[in-house]
């Protein structure tokens, strides 16, 4: 039996990896750019405006330090993380329910992990295995480890806060103060180590400012930050969760907690609705589905129907994303990166505006502004930010600026008034690659204090 289970697990993981390799990959620019800058000596939060907690970035930076910064390395890191989550879904389901539930949970998890835009690294993806470990440790009554895993989860993404609700419900059901103390101790161990690191790096105040004062309190209410789905998109995204309904109405409701964990796992979709924000909920959806589907293993007609639905889902995924290349690495982006690299020295300061920040990492250059601020209105419109950027551009006088063409609507339409005015007065268009303008100094009208020799 063990050999058969291992074979099934190996085949499932191989199939998942095959799909990951051949479907469109999304390397979010920040997952290259932020660790790249950290390896260049830039301090997170102090030199880089980041609104997320740092555990994933620190881990990814260590990975890049060992293997180098690049797309292949990012893909490898992402796929290893996904396969680890696969194995955890299988292992936890087998430990808590049985081999049938484990197999069905994994088979359910794989296509839906892809359906919810999981082929790309973002904080929600890293939160999924940690949430699953919290749940398992809670079921096993390993309360110190619950605290440790939750602390790591919160330092991965702030939305791990929501998992405190199902944790609290489980503790209230069988209340014992010692358990709460153990969880608190585990959390304090993680937070204590993190605080010591922040203090040693001198970034504690900057961390609080960006990750909490701005990221938690200001950003969700910022104009343009709230992005809600249409009714059709909302219904389609929630439809797979309907499979959990039998757990709500079953006698004894002994697996109802999975519904709660799935619900609180998907609350990260607000305020910016994107399918990949569902990732922390998927392990619980998959395990709940495994329990429900295991009840139909003796009914061939139901299994045939479910099997056909499964194949249709895989077919739709394959048809939509098969061999669609890599997002943010379109030919014109690579051409721009190549141009920058040929016309600058390694580590030279340039400025990229309204374009992917991964261009810095791809061209081995660094921003001419410090701290680096994302080209988004809710950052750029903060008091004094544009004045600081103009001051840095004046002082550092980058010889090259890459500016993406502005769109009529959406995030790409935003123009920071002071920065764009400064650029238009002091830079001229030298060339154009696709939708990207290559700008160089217009020394006749320049206001820089320090001119090149």
C-alpha cells in the first residue's frame, strides 16, 4: 500500500509539474526586483517601499544569493513551493482522514491550484502551505507549533491575521489557558527573532510605517486600490466552493472547520480581487472536496460525471494557457532590457517609470531614486514623495530613463504630475522600443546641479 501511495503521489506531482512548465508563468516583477535590490545592499522598507511583511522576500533573497537572480531561478523556487504544498495536502489529508481522501484531495487541488492563477510567485502562494501546517498542528494539539507557524504566516502576509478566527474558535470549544499560552509563546519566538533582525538592520520604524501604518490602515482605502469583481466573475470564482456544502449539513458537522478555514483563507481577495488571492483557501477546499468525493467512490455514474468535469476543467486550462510564454517577459521587454544593458555600466543608476521594475534586475542597473517608490498613485501622491524623487533625479542625473507609454484608463494611465513635468522639461526621446520610450538628458534645458564632464 505504501508503495502504491508513493507512486500515486509521484505521478500526481509529476503531472502538476508538467502542467506548470507548459502553462503560462507569471513572474511578478517585484519577486525579481526586490530581492535583487536587497542583494545590492538596499534595505527593505528603508530603501524600498514594501507594504508586505518580509518572510517570503528574505527566503527568496537567500535562494537568489545561492543560485543567482533570474527567471529560471524564480520558476524553480515557485514550482518547488507548489510541489511542497501538493505533498502537504496529500500528507495532511492522509493523516487526518485516510488514503482515499488524500488521493482525491490532491487530484482536486492540482487543477484548481492552476485555475486560481497559481503558476506564479506571490505572497498568497507562500501562505497556503503555512496555513495548512497551522491547521494540522492545531488538530494534533501541537500548540507551540501553531504559534510558530502562524507567526511565520503573518510575516509572510498580513492577511494571515484572519486565521486567528478559526484558531480562536477551536480554542474556545475546548478552552484551556495553557494552550493559549503555548500559541502566544510560539508567536513571540518568531516575532522576537524578526524584531531583533529589524532592529539590527535599523529598519524597524520603516517596517512599521510601510507594512502597517500605510499597508494596513491607508492602502486598502486609497483611491483606485479597491477592485471588485463583476457578478459573473464572482460566481465563477466561488462555484468550486459549493462542493463543501455537504460538510455544512452532515450529521455531527465534524468537518465543518474545513469550511471555516476555507472561508477565512479567501478573505485576502479584498480589497483587490484577483484569483491568485484564493490560494490560501485552496488546501482546505481540496481536503473538504476529498472527504465529500470519497463518499461517492462506490457510485460509478457519479464518478464518471465527476471525471468528465475534471477533464473539461483541465482541457479549459490547457487551451487557455498552454504554451503562452511568460508574462512580463514579452519580446519587447527583453529588447528594452538588452538595450539598457548595452548602453549602461553594471550597477549604473537609471530610472524606470510606468514600466516593469524587473527591468532593473534584467539589465543589472539600479534606480536613481532612493528610497524606491512604486509607480502607483497611492504611493506617489503621498506628501513629499514626488519632491524627493525630483530631488534624487536632479542630484543623480541618470543618463537614461525608460518610460512606458501612458494608457487612457487603468493603472497605466496615472501620471505623477511633478515627476512627469521634470522629465518632460529635462529629457528628450532618443528612441522607442515597442511601447517603451528611451529618454536621454536634454542638456540645453537641464536643471541638474551636476553635469557630466
